[in-house]
C-alpha cells in the first residue's frame, strides 16, 4: 500500500514538474512570439486607461495570443503601472515584451510640421487646415480671437511664428503648436535684439522683425541675407525708400496674380515701400533665425541697390547708374522664382 502511494506521489510530482516546465516554456514562447500582425498599425492608448483596458484593447484587435501571460509579465516586471497614453506604431516583428517596453517608454508616434521661411500667415493656416494629423483649433477663429488665445501682443499674427520644424503627437492641438512657435520666435528675437549691432535704424525689436521678413522674401541664400540687410539699413539711414517688391505684393493681397504693374507700384497701401517711407507696419512673412540675425547684424558696405541675376543670386551696386546697367543686363534673364529688389 505504501509503495503504491509512493508510486502515485512520484507520478503526480513528475506530472506537476512536467506541467510546470511546459507552462514556463509556453510562457517564454508567448512572450517572445511576434504579435499577430500582417502590417504596421497604429494603436491609441487614451489618457486614463489602465493596464486591463490596454489588454482588453489588444484582445479586441486580436493582436495577442495569451492575454494572461501579458498580465503576468507586466506585473512581474513592474511595467503594468507605467503605461503611458499616446499613439504607438506596432511592427509585425514586435513581441509582447517589446510591445510592453514601447507603451511604457512614452515614445509615442511623432509627426513633423514645418513653418516655411518666407511663407505668409494665410499660407500657414492653409497648411494647418490640410494637415490630417493636427487638430485644427485655429482656422475657424477670427484673427483677434486667435491672437488673444495665443497671448500674442502684436497688431497682426504675420511673422509671429518662427520658421522651423516642430514635432507633435497625432491629434495634437494646432494652437499648442503655434504657441511653441511664437515662444521660439520671441526667444530668438529677444536674444538677437539684445546683441544687435550699433546704429541700426530700428526703434524696437518688432521693427527688426519686420526687416527680417523683408530679407526673407528677398533671398533664400544664406550668404546674401546680411548683404541685403546692409543695403536696406543704409537706405533707411539715408532716408531713402526701400522700394522692395515683396512689400508691394503683400499689400496687394488677393489682387496679386503673379505680376506687378507700374500702377501697382504707384498705388498707396500701408505696405507699398515705393510710396511709404521707412518700414511697413507689420512683418510680411514668417522668418527663420538666420534672417533675424541678418537684420540685427547687417553686412558693412556701400551698396544701395541690388537686382536678381536669375540664378538665385543678386548683383549689388553702389550707384543708380551701376544699378540700371545691372538691371538691363539681368532683367531679361529673370526666372519665375525671381525675388525683386529696390
């Protein structure tokens, strides 16, 4: 009898051990097995979700084989309480372990949005409206309401957002992105204004920003920005009109269809620098840090005029006679991307 009981106990112990080994191996296999994915997908872990909600979500999408193993591993590793809300991209070769490491890391999907140098506020709003990843909470607002919501102390939103690339999570607020862009603009402008060159014809950092926007529209070449800034600064110091076409175009608004006529140069608008003296009332475009730097540190020289050569560069002249000769030489070679000059 005792031998029979011993034999049964031995068999039970062996079966228990075998079962435990099998369960452990199955547990390890399940943790290292790829998710049940054919293609890359994105998942959304909403704010306030707990770990059981997350596992239920994975089950509903048929992404995991054994939810119990995932719960056991999460609790054993201490990761169950570290779940972070956000959008995450899952790859077909991802395992349960790597999935859990991802959703507790906070490395949610990031998208980029670029404010282009020289673009206008109108173009910026159009870019926001067409971006399916951003939550558009700006384009339906009146300008005065938007300025208030963004806490912008300026007469107009033009030029108030630094031309740069910004990263955001899916469904991120456009208002939040613009607040960051404005804060970066202010920080960049304040630092530049603090270290500005002497004897500039600006009475405020805002005027330097206006100049930077004109420079931005006149050239895309980094080496020419300070040179063009120098031309405009000398003209202002000599009480000469800036006579720069981008300001005329901006003042024309929707009337501009690709060409500037002589009548447009004569038509008085607050932005037409062929008519007004000094700077226009607001910036005419978004600017990058380099244009701001050029505006407060213009290159020294004697040039008072410049004309586009047609290859993206400009010919600079000290006298009107030299400038007129340069215009005759290069004007016929202008291309569609021509940037105008005084």
